[in-house]
C-alpha cells in the first residue's frame, strides 16, 4: 500500500469516526431528553433500557459486536473491515458523552428534538456511508436477508424499523410513536439528500440542424465532453444528430444560452442525473 493510499485510508477512518460521534451527539442531546422512539440499534437499545435498565450505550456495543461477527461469517472479511470502526465508535462515543454531559438538556420540546434528532442522525449516517463504511448494527440483518433470500435491502431496513417502532409503542404513548415515525422519515430524507449532494449533474440533449456547431461550441467554450448520437426524425424520417453532454448544475444556464445563440429553434431536453463517473468528473481529463 502506497503512502497516498495510507493517507486516504486514515482520512476515511477519521471521517467515519466523526460521523459516529455526530450520531451519538444527536442521540444524547435531542433524542434521549425528549424520550423519542426511533428505529435501528438505538431503538432496540431504548426498548431494552426500558425493560431491563441496561444503558443504551452498553446494549448497542454488545449488539454491534454480535452483528459484526455475524457479518464477518456470512458477508465476508471485506464487509467486516468497513464496519468495525462504527461498531465500536458509536457506542463508546455515546457512553463518553453521557458521562461528560451528564444531565445537560438543551431543550425538551418534542418537536424541536424530533427535527434536530432527524437532521443529526441523517447527516451522521450520510457522512459514514459516503466514506465507504457501514454503520453496522441493524444494517446487517437486511444484508443477510438479501444474501440468502434476495430481499431488497431497503425493504429489509424499513421492515425492521417498523418492528422496532412497534415494540417501543408497547411502553410509549401514541404521540411519541408518531413523532418517532416523523423522526425516521426526516433522517431518511436527510440521508438521501446528503448521498446525492455534490454528485448530481445535468444531462443535456439537443436536436438541431446545427449539431456540429453546438458540439464545437460546448467543447471550446465550456470545456465539456460531447457525444453526437445518430437519430432519425419521427415525422419527416430524415437522418439527424443529437448532441449529448453532461454538465454541472451551475453550468446549465450558460449551456442553454450558448445553444440558443447558435440555433434558437433547437429542441432541448434536460434531465437531472444522480451520479456521473468518468473523465472530467471522477477521473482527470486527458487532452489529445
């Protein structure tokens, strides 16, 4: 492993640790003071804490280690390596924060706590996943089900979260359960937005009689790659060319102005794409 790869690995580990600390902070400062219910390992920990008095941090650590061992046996060594940091960091961070912050309470307003718990947990999960790691715990059972029965991971996650919320509904008032559902929705939406942040691009397709001029203009003035697709008009049955290019979201207005300068009557189709990989985006450009 080269020096650059070692530095990259260390940075990834630090980012995963940061994400797990943020997760623990959201739980300690907002979720626990309001007595909110939630899904995942934390949700099971809350139920066990209510039934047996075992602290959430202690239960999460034990549960995560069991799930890590299960993932290692069933899903392999590579999976375990990407999960091991989160397995120990989150429960240890939660335990340390409980000792350091003690009875510190920022607010007990259940609405505010729901919002900030959802935002904090979603942001934390997004940081960990974007670093290429897993949060462990209840991430693993859906992966095991997918491994053996090909059940979609997303369906497994929602199923287990639903069951965990139902278990907590046994000892929590309905209002808390409803807020728990809102919490899960908020952190799911936050996670989705964060995973797409910075990776979304805009695909531009142009049908024009001046396709070559538009192609050259995008290459020269925008420094973006262009592909010409062969097509046939549906009405006149004439051969034509379609200009295809992918640009950043901020570059879209400039591209539109450029196209309309060359051909005001051009037919433009614009699509938002969730991810683009290749030269000019995830790889360095090579000019020939």
